[in-house]
């Protein structure tokens, strides 16, 4: 027998002040935190050497803190990442909750999708892009504040950072990416984003410009062994060669520098500059030999270029794992690897002319 009676009214849920209060609290606190950690990341890592030097003259204490934070990259990066994730999560929950409240009564699936999209857009725009633009505009002014706040926050997060920082360094060893390389990549990324935000870089690049950027980013990932001229193509002669024969050899060679060795390329005495010996034909060429610079074949190209600039060297000898000569690398080889190969004769434009 079916039961009959007065229909029971279902009470509709209504938004009350405490709910809006929590939503407002989450929005404000999340937005403040997201903005703060985004600004801290830019202010710490987007400064170049000259700007840090200027900061050291005006605010030496803040500059020392900033440099120390950049040296302790893993700890600093984890502290900022943890703060950013927590703030963005709180901000997204507040934004999503606000949208769900406004869409009260709409189909559940639609309300969820709209609130999710709104939360993502809010975090990207107000928690990342806008703070990044503000940080780029007042980078030098924000740096002292960022250094002090980050130092305090890093100390607060220190007990929770031990495990993640250890894992990060372990992964760095397995991937053969040192903390200095990670710091350099992070600084370059932040600096590029800052320049783009300030309008100092036009992101609408031509094909040649995109290729040059691709070469530049791949430059640090390659080693001397990847770009060297192999041993079979190395040009040189024995140190017992007479002066007249050496002059004839240097006149005929198309290279600006050749190796002088004792019997084998594994015993290199020095590097001889073609122009120098031809301009001083009467001088014994043994006195003109420049000492060779030896590098391992696994040295990355960025480090190799820095070494060659420091030593004012145009050519280095690459050694394999057993210490034998594997090949040579010239500064021209590095420049081609950095900016791409030069145009061929068919592609080259004659001086004063135009390509047909």
C-alpha cells in the first residue's frame, strides 16, 4: 500500500556570508601569494651582472643575500616553487568557488568546466603574467625586497626542503646538468621573459632568426667531440721538417693554423700560424710555435668557448678518453655551431650587390 501525505519541501541551498567570506579569503590570499612568488622569481633571477653590481653599490647587504640565494639554487628554487604552488592552488580554489557560486542552479558538468577554466585563466593572468610584467618594469627596485623575503621564506621551508633538494641534486648528477648550468638556464629564461614583457624583443621572428635561436639553445648541450674536425682531417707536419720545406708547406695550405708534431699527432709540439711564418720567413719556425691547448672530448661548447676566450686561443686539440688526439676545434667551428653555417657561394650576396 503506497503511503500518501503532504509533499515534503526540499530546502534549496543558498549562499551565506561565511561561504562568500571563505571564498574572498582564498581569492585575496591566493592572489597575493601567487603575485608575490612570481615577482620574487623574476626579481632574483632576471638581474644581469651589471644590475647586480649597481645593487651592490647601493644596497650591499641585499646584494650579498641575493647572490647567496642564487648560489643555493636548489634550495631557493624549491622554496619559491612550493610557495607558488600553494598560492596558485588556493587562488584557483577561490576563483573556482566564486564561479560555482555565481552559476548556482546550472547543470553540474557545465558549472564544473566553467569554474575550472576560470580558475586556470585567473591563475595564469593574475598570478603569473601580470606580476611578471610588474616585476620586469621595476626589477631593480624590487630586488632588495625580493632578496630579504626569499631568505626568510627559504629558512621557513628549510625543514621540508631537505628531501626534495637531495632528489633534485641526484637527478642533476644523473642528467649531467650541474647546479651552475641550471642556474644559467633559469637566469636566461627569466631575462628573456623580462625583455619580451618590456617590449625589448620582438617575438615575431623570421625563419633565419628562429634558426639562430635554435642553434644558440642547442649550443650548450653539445660537446667538443660533437663538433671537432676528426683526426683524419687534421693538417700538420713533423718538427724535423726543414725551414724551406715548412715555408713551402705553409704557402700551399688553405688553413690559417697547422699543428707541428714529433712523429705522430699524439705528440704535438705546438700550433703554427701561417701568416706569422710567411711574414718572418728567415726566423726559425720552431720559435714561432704557440703552445697547444688540450681539452677533453666531453667538454661542453659553452665552457670551451669561455676557455678559448680566456686563453686567447683560436684552436684547441681535443683528446679522447685515453689521452690520444681525437681532433681539433677552432673558434670558427664554435661560431658556426652557435649561429649556424655560413651561406654557400650560391646563397652569398656579393658586396654591394643584391641576390637575384
